[in-house]
């Protein structure tokens, strides 16, 4: 399997990265003891498309997603999920706006008014 380390990934060519994706799919296909024909059928693609993908010659994001789904590796795409982060300034403003003391819910007890006889 072609392995590109984290340090070298920035320097890797697009072709090398595509080959790495193909090798990744092939590795997991073989590890799961599936033939190209079997994996291709389960993914809804033809075997020649899978062969080209594994060799880094023909790539499609849709094909890659279909292969990950069949190989039960779709969870790897969670790394691409955008995580909402609060800026430190906004967080500080939110902390300042929080109540620091509890107030009585019954305002009548604080300023009792005399009851009229009416």
C-alpha cells in the first residue's frame, strides 16, 4: 500500500494523492476479502471503474464515496465536517451578560402596596 506521511502530504503531487486513495480502497477491499467484481457490484459501479480507481487512473468523488460506504468506512468523512467555534471575544461577552445574582420572582414582596378597601 502506498503510504504518504503527514509531513510529506503537502509536498505530494495530485497524482500521488490519487494513487494513495486508490491504494487505500484496494487495501481495505483485500482486508475484507472482497473481489473487485464483488465490491464493484455492491457499490453500483462496473469492475473496470474500480480497477482504474485502485490504480489511480480514474477518480471520481462520487465513486470514492460509494466505495467508502460499501467498505463501511464512510465515517472517515466526518473529518470534513465544519465545527462551529465561538471566538474568545464573543465568549467573554456571553460570560459578562450572564446573571450573577438571583432575583426574587415575586416583585410584590419587595414593595408592598397597601390594599384598598374597595
